[in-house]
């Protein structure tokens, strides 16, 4: 009996030691593993905090499109901005931000009672708003057409450019309602242009989002094979979108944020939120097959895939931060909008998603489709593809390089310019008024250049301006309304404001006028902004490449593969811009896509799209190389790293790319040209990057470089932080 008692005690002791409750065993791994376990172990607190955040920021989110700024397309500190500021201070607001209301009749003239009645109505509508400065009736020889059937009433700008766009938003319906009985009324000018364009752009973005969500959900279901797992990326994305929208509204109270910031933020939050959730959920489902409990599976997921997500998010933020050096408010705040959305998505990925996974446990596979029950994290199909690339690397390497180089060659002929009136739909009142002014007053009439000079140099300035080739006429100098001693005159060019010759006319004016004379106006603001964008482009490209390489080097601790990863990302970006040149500059496929080519790419495209494309390219680079390094750390075998890296990440990269391509290509349905450019360029970039680079060229480079891909000198390892992707 005594032996039995000892045996029972021994068995009890052995059971207690060998099988402790899973929650009592310490979580192994690094900081992210402990963070993931903490989130999964305190789901109520995490959900409660996020609920408070979403309620607080969500209250502001619905007003995002009405609250954000509508202008900001300028080069701060440029001569044209100086002219606008002087015009608003000393000339009743008759600046580039002034609103020009075009009134036209085929039968009546400006002097007829019916036309005078409409003009009086326009004046009454605008005079009660403090945002408008001096209101000037149509003037013979200046703002009345030669036949007298068209007159332009000018309402000066007494507020910021953003407030002037909002003023047009509020008054344009009432102004359009004054039309009738054969009299047409069109608000025009830069403020009206941005008002109509922002509205068209917003409608296009909403239409694209409505199309993209069902397509995204379908791809998610196919990728995960589970309705619950497929819904998690969308949950994460909605949380990031709501938080970033509310954050932008609050930030707008501190500094004006362009409405375009939200447009881009919506697109990037959807794309990257799904990317990150795909990577983590796929890894979590695999970890569940080995872990003792969901909390431990979350810890393993965050310790491996979580590191790749953090590195990817940092890469995106670093790439976009380079855009902040451009001295243009709209460009800077677009970058801020995307960075804010990425930050919220990243925070949600590191907190809300682990908590949700911990709460769901094995139910993450609920609603599984039949084929999904046989699905493995290590994809046999991508393993076979990886083996094929390993066995025959050179044909694939050469083929991929030929495709990318051939597509990148056209980029050397790429032309850029600020958008023309064609980016606004033909039905937009501002475009109708613009084209009417051109027919009645000449091609350059909508883009008059403004000259401000000291009164003592008025005659010399006017004479020099009239002698510049390409200037059709110069209006008489108008003295300032105060004692500033300044005069203003308008130089009407002979060409359309978006004509390439406008740049030469502006340069000639600035060189030939007296030194103290300044030249501005809406066309000059566009050209000054374009010059600033061209100046900063090589700087931004250099900064992004250096910082991208540095982040890869820190993460992978392998200079060769970090350098190759950066170079192939640059190559895929060049190929995307080459395709953009063929489509949007040369017009190949324009009929199919439903647009008229401008003969150039919109000027902000290279700066902004380069940062976005490179960020996305590095996103996939990180996913693939982090997975490959994890297997190299475990085995020390470069073949296993290449094949297993592709086998474990290939399906996720393919699914994530399919989602991004679907999201971006829905913007090809937009009527305005800039969203169409954005969608097609980014969609082509993702397609090329995922299919040609991440699933072909980069794995082949891993094969050809073998151990050298992961080699690092001792001195470099000593100064870099120790980052491992394998879970211990």
C-alpha cells in the first residue's frame, strides 16, 4: 500500500510537471511576442480602448471631406505666391484665388437690362460673404468680349486659398441658378477649378471604393478559404480608416490638410491593412497547429510575421516622409494623410488584430470552404515553383530583367506638367466657363499673368511686358487701393495656360521686366510648383533609396540582399513609370480607358507616385526576405531559405497583390484623369512587382547569391541591433 501511495504521488508529481496549464508557461520570444500575448490575454481592455478611440475619432470622421482644405497647390516662397499675397493685401484681393463669374448670352449684350439683372444677382450673392474682397463689374477692353455678349465679374479673394475654394462650394449652386432665359452663368478661376475638381474627384473615389470592397472580400475568401478569417482584414481596415479620417479632421484644426490626403489615405489604408492582416492571419493559422493555446499562437505570429509587418510599416512611413521636403502644402499633407492612415493601421495590426485572434482562437477557421480544410501554410504549389526557380535560375532571371528593362526604357522620355482643364469633366461649370472665355476673349484669356511693380516703373514694366514674344496684350496699370506705391497689370498670353510655351513666356517676362517687378497668376503658380517638384525629385529619390536600404540592412543584417532588394524595387518602379508614359503621355489604350491624353503626366505624379510605389515594392520585399531569413536562421541552408521562403510567403504575396491590383484598378473607372492615373500606375506597379520581381527575380537572386545573400561582416553585425525572424 505504501508503494502504491508513493506511485500515486509520483504520477501526480509527474503530471503536474509535464503538463502545466498553458497560461502558466512563460511566453518565449522578443518584445513583439510579449506584446501579442498581452493583447490576446487582455482582449476586453483592448476592445474597450479601441471602441473609445473609434467613437471619439469616428464622431469627426463623417465631416472629413467637408472639413479638409481644397487648395494648397503652390510652391511656398515662390514669386507667384508673393504676387498673390500682394494682390490680396493691396488690390482688393484680385489675385489668382479671385472668383471670376462668366455671364454670357448669344442674343443680349452686357449692357442689356436682362444681362445687368443677372450681374446684379451675382454681385448680391457674393457681396454678403466676407471671404470675397472687392467686386469688379465687367470692364470694356479687359473683361468684356469684343462683341459685348460675354462679361466677367471678378470677386476678389479676402481669405486663404482654402477658404476661397469653400466659398465657391457654398455659392456655386446659387450662382448657377441665376442662369436662364438664354443667359449662362459659370464660376471660373483657380478657386472654382479646385471646387469642381475636388467634387469630381471625391465622387470618383467613392465610386472606386464601392467597387473595390466586394472584389476585395471575394479575393479574401478565396485566399483564406474561411469567411471569418477573410473578414479580419476588412475589420482592421475599417478601424484604420475611421481613426485616420477623424485624426485628419482634428489635425486640420492645427494646420490645413488637403482633401486629397483622405483620398489617398482611404486607398492606402485598404491596401496595406489587408496586406498586414493577410500576413498575420495566415501565420496565426499555421501557428495554431503547433501552439498549446491561441495566446501562444499569437505570440509566435507576432514574433515572426509581426516583425516583418513592423518593418514594412516603417518602410512605408520613411518613404512617404521624404515627400515632406517639397514646399507645397497639398503635396505635404497628402503624405501626412497616408502616413497617418498607415500609422493607425499599423497600431491596429499590433494591438486590435492580436486581441481579435486571441478571442477567436480556432474559430478563426469558422465558415471554412471545403478546399480550405486541406490548405497548408507551406504551399506545395509555391514550393514547386521555388524549386523550379532554384533548378533553372538563369532563364527566369534574364526573362524578368528583359521585361522590366523594356518597360522602364520609355521613362527616359517622360514629360511632366501641371494638370490642364481637361482633368475636369466636360459637364463641370468651371470647364464650360473656361472654354467660353477662350472662344470669346482668346486662348490665353483664362490664364492671365499678373504683374505687380512699383508705380515709378509702371510704364517701363508695361512696355517690356508688351514686347515679350507670346504676350497678346497688357492691360493698363491699376494703382493699389492703398498707399503702397504699387501697380498691377495683366499680361494675356497668346496660348492656353497649359501650353508648353507658357513656361517660356513666363521666363521671358521675369528676365526682361525691371528687377522689382514680380510676375504671378494661376499659370505662374502651376509652373513654379512644377519647377519645385522637378528640383526636389532627385533628392527625394535619393533619400528614399538610402533610407530603404538602411531599413532592410538593419532588419536582414545582410548588405548584399538588402542592396539587391532596394535595386529591384527601383527597377520595378521605373517599369511602372515607363508604362505610365506609354499610356498617359503617348495615349496607348486611351480609348479603352476613356480619356484624352494630355501629352504629359501630371506634375506631382513622379514625386508622389515614386514614394508610394517604392513603399509598396519594399512591402513585398520585406514579406519575402523576412520569411526567407527566418528559414535561413533555422537551417543555415540557402536553398531551404529560398524555396521555403517562397513556399510560406508566396500565397500571401499573391493574394495581397491581387487585392491591391483590384483596389487600384477600380480607380481606372474614374472620370477625372488624376485618380485614373493614380489607379492605373499603382495597379501596374503592384502587378509587375509581385509577379515579376517578388515571385521570380528576387527568389532567383537568392538562388544565385546563395550564402552570400545572408553574409555580413563581423564589424557590421557588432553595430547593428540583433533582429531574428525565427521564433524561439
